[in-house]
């Protein structure tokens, strides 16, 4: 199988073909502006030294400062981080926010690490990439296995060198410059898009049975937002497995188990299923909200949902994408579906720079407007060119980035 970066570049190529992009501009967007790989030493609580590798890839900065999350995961190698950085370029362009695309990662399993070890690792990683960061250079945010606390440590490590700079990082805790609404923004944004999609295709959102793979920040906020709209969430899962109830899960009950430190599989009133079974479940909307490469050539023909909402980044391989398209399954691509996160980061960054705080109601209104604007642009383009939403999203985003590269004189 092609690696994640090659796969994302397959999508880039299809989008570039549609808009007849020049070979020169293709060369510019196919690779990253800048990549760094750093050694991150962590003194463990038992006195031993753990050496891990960290990466930051700045894929494209033509439209603004590089922007993207930091993930802690054993699979975070250079190709994966490149793929995710490239997706950020297309996501920020599609949502039309003034950022480029970047991503960072540390190849580590953080689940068995103590809070002190995580803090040390985060501070050392930040020290080693600090010269590339800044509110007008590159702005990190949370991603898989990182959260507001991680961002607080990053912001503090950056500020210790440069002076107090909350706008250097987004997804921070509210007490130190975070924005009310940012934590929920990815999940909420995905529900805004799902609601718009249902309206566009004449489907009743209230009648959709939704299965969500992953119950981290994105999956859990989506579940809450759907439950608040009386939409049935029939299955959710996490690393330990999943639960299913055809009549709809009690999301509040699942959340209280998870908030107490448990797994979704500990919640009552549901049947146990595996993550694989969840992907093949009898439902209307399937939401991969965890890791990449979960819908592949091996299982795409078994997906029973009629719509896939990609809340995770790169959950669908190009091979699976073709199978789903041939079968008439509607796929709302990651660069659109989960764009609420970075859009919320843009609002947080703007508030930090202006030193003016918005109420959460304003944040959600602006988020809704941005998501609907992007959804409408993608659907209009897709229908005009008779292509998938993914191809339309990539084509629109590539057009915008290519224009910026040309205007700035690089291609
Ligand atoms: N990690 C999120 C994403 O993949 C958010 C990135 C950001 O806010 O910079 O979109």
C-alpha cells in the first residue's frame, strides 16, 4: 500500500488535473516547504532515558502562517506527518482562513506515560522546534493524544524564550487565552456540515442512525451535538472496542463513564462490537473519528452506511474512496468535515492578537457560517463538474493555494 503522503498526493493530483494546474505549480504543492526531525530525550520517572523522535512539517505557507496540530502516536513518522501537513494546507485554503498547513508529531505511545514525563517531553520537543514557531510563522494545536494541557506547556515553553505569546499556540485552556467553543469546534463543525448535507440531499437529519468510530475529542463532541439534536447515535468505540444499541445509545451515560476515566465498553445498555464491526454496521451515517487508513480496499465494499463523514484525518484510502464512489456512498471529505477545528483555532488566534474575547455564542455563529460557506462552495463545484465532494474540495483548495504561490512570486 502507498504510504499516507503518497495517498494524499493521489487526491492532490486528481484535484490538480480537474483545474488543469501547470506542472510547475504541481511541483510546488507536491512537497513540503520545510521539514524538521528532532531528537527528544525524556528522563522517565524510573530514572532511565527515553529517546523519541519528533517531527514538524511545514507543508505550505503561501496563504499565511503554517498551522496544524501535534500528535503523539507510535505511527507518527515523517510520511504520516507530511500527509497530515498537506491536508492542513488544503483544509485552511478550503475554509478560506489565512493560514498555511503544517503538522507535528512525536513517535511515542503516550498512554503509559506519567504527567511529568509528558510535560518534559512536550517542553523538550517545543525547545527543539521553537525557532520555527511563532504567531506569524507556525502555530501548533492539539491533535491525536494531545489536549489543552499539552498546548499550555507548549505556550509556556515558547513564551519563556520570546515573552508572553498566547497566539503562538491554539487549543489552549480558557484561563490562559483559550477560546470558549474551540474544544467542541471540530465535532460541532462536523455536525453543522452533516446537517447541511442532509438538507441539501433532502434527508431528515433526525432520522439518521449514526455510528462513530472513536470517542476522543472529536467523536465525543459530535455525539453530544447529535444527541442534543435528538439524532440517534447507535454505536461508538475507542481503542478498547465499541458498543452498539440499535435504539440509540444514552450518550450522557457513556460520557459519564469516559469522564470518570473509563472506556466506552464499560457503559451499560449496549452490545459489544469491535472497531471493525462498527465500520460495517447497519447505519445511515458512518463517522470515522479516530485514526487514518481505517476504510481501505479490504472493507470499503462492506460499508453499509449511505454517507461517510470523515471527522478523522485521512480515514479513507484512495482505493476505498473509489469503491465507495462506485457504490454511491456519499463521502464528506476530511478537509471539509473536520475543518471546524482549525477554523476555531483561527478564531482563538484572532482573539489573542486583538486581546478581545468573544462569547461562545459568537464563536459558534461564526463557525457555523464558515462551515456552511465551505460546504456550499464544495457542493456547487462538485455538481458543476460532476465530481466527488473530495475532488471538488481539493480542486478549490489547490486553486487558492496556487494563486497565492503565484502572487508571491514562487511559481
Ligand atoms: N488537529 C486539528 C486538525 O487536524 C486542528 C488543527 C489546528 O487547529 O491547527 O485539523
